[in-house]
C-alpha cells in the first residue's frame, strides 16, 4: 500500500470514527430528552406513598413539622438559579446591535440584579419560579481578590454576593452568589434545599439571546420610554429587552423590575417552544457560551433534558413567586430587626454567628429590602414540600 492510499485509509478511519461519535452523542441527547429524571438523578427509583411491590406499607420520614403539620420534601425537584448580571464583558465594549452601541461594562465584577430559582420537577414537568429582589439584605461572604479564601462576612444586598467574590476567579464569584442565595432561601438552616445548577447571563448576553431567537413578545404593564406604552404588546429586540428588564423608574421600583424579568422569561420560554425547544436550546446555549455571554455548569445532556421538559410544559401555568419584603429607609439596625421580628424558629435565632455580623462598612444608610420570612416559608413549603397525614 503506497503512501497516498495509507493517507486515504487513515482519513476514512477518522471520518468513520467521527460519524460514530457524533451518532452516539446524538443518541445520548435524544435519550436525555426522553429521560430527564435519569440524567439528573440517576436510575434510582423513587417509591411513592402507599404500598411497595410486596404490598407492605411504605414508611416515609417526616422532613419538617410546622404548626402541627408534617411535611416531606418532594422528589425529583431540580433547582437551577438564573443570574442576570449587570456587567458587560470588556470584549463587548462598543458592541453594536441595530446601530446602537452598548457601553455597560463595569470594573467591580457586577451585580446579579436578576436572581430567579427555577424549581423543576423533571418527572412531572411541574415548574415553579422564585424571584428574589435585588436589594434583599442577606448574609454575604467576602473573598480576597485573588484567593479562594473567605476573609470576612457581613449583611448586605444579596445581588452584591457576586462582586464580593474574588475578581480573578469567575467561577468562585458565581459560586458565592449561588451559596448566598441558597442560604437565604433556607432561612438560616430552617430548610435544606440545594441549588443544583446555575445559568449566568450578562447584559449583553440578554441582548444576544433576544436577537438569536428573533425577538420576544411581551405585553407591557407600564409604559417604558423607548419600549412601548402601558397595555401594548411589543416584540422586544436586544436593546429594548435590556431596557425592559432593567427598568425601575417606570415599572414600580425593584419589585417592578422583578415582574418584568418574570414576564420576559415566560415569553422567552414560549418563543423557544414555538421554535422547537429540543432542537434550538442546545444550539442556542452553545452559541451563547461561545460568545462568552453565558456561563453554566449544565452539560449538553442536561441542557437537552431540560429542553425536553420545556417543550412539554404549559408556560402560562408556571407559578411565579416573589419573595415578600418589608421596606425600610436604610439598613442600619438590621440586627435589631432580626431580634424583634416575630419569627419563632430556633434555627433562625439560635446561631450566635448571625448576631455577631455587621452591616457592610460604610453602607448602613443604603436602601434595602428585609425579607418577610413568614412569606418565604409559605413559598418554600408550597414549592418543595407536601403535607403528609397519618391515619
């Protein structure tokens, strides 16, 4: 066999191997779409209440008792936090869409001004979303700038947890946001819910995402200059989507911004369904990651599995929760607020750690939202637990 034939033979082997690998990968993605529970939770079978195969009763441990009622955590709930960050990567300084330049780069690492935890039952397709207002006061971990080491802790706005991470370690910054959000939802140890994965999108990421899907249609609750008037149904492009999501002045403050983000996500989900989520979502995610405007720890199979869940759900049946808040003029006296708030759970008051924390230095007079913990508990029970009774 001469050299040319050898070369052709090798090329054929490589191409054949590539086709086999591609075929296997495509098959795995198809299987992920059809079996999302297996993708995220393995092949363990969860036995429901009632009787086992041998007709003996199933005994389930109680996870939580509140007001004389017993609760167990729901099975197969996947928690994915969506982080919308108000920073633009430096490579997009001057990024232009439809002739409009984007100059939103920040040097402080940015804030996660959108924080939504999507609770997805990957078996039933039931989806609920929990939005946390950006100015919510929470326990924050602060890192050294260049080391994966915490150097102090304090109470401050939850959206600042990202910027409190080390600036040279992006993944640690994201992890810090996820940790602080998870801790806040768990109410200082009252609950035990884990955030499984994250999807972080920058401002330009929102812009690129909207353009990639050809615009997103929403109906405006309030008039927003440059977007539309109250009651008008508009198709958001990249620039107007950014304006819509970020607007506070015309939408009723921070809670209005939360509402806008929920409207956008619902509309985006509907658009993806119309485009065929199982086909478009994996490609769209790859494009966003390739453009460096989205980061996630979801792999290709997990994205495919979620696309399969998305394609089947009733978008307008998704329950949107917003954590209740108690407004104050400033965040001085936050510890006194914690001590006097009528929330009688031992885990909340019991840890001396919380009593020793201070407000972030120099920012005690800043505006902040105080979480209504009774409302948060109602949300947590509804989303993650089911009541059990004993005969």
